[in-house]
C-alpha cells in the first residue's frame, strides 16, 4: 500500500485547496418582468419561459 512520506502541513494542504471552491451562480434578467432568474429556467416571479406562460400564476 502507498503511504505518505511525511506529514503535509496545514499551510501546504490549504495552498493546494485554494482553487477548490464554489462559483457564484449566473443570473439573468427576465425579459417579461425584469426580475433576476437563473438562465434556462422558468421565472419564479411571472412563470414564463421563452416568452410563453408555463406556470399559471395566482392573482
């Protein structure tokens, strides 16, 4: 079995993990209502997708 040659310090371990993080989700403006939404998804505010109503909204 492979074993580490020596202890990896916290500093070295953390340097290796600097790029290991989440990126912020992209957000676009809804063309119908102007509210922010994630791309390629139904707008949670007005319920439209690609110019047509997908989810009926209650008034």
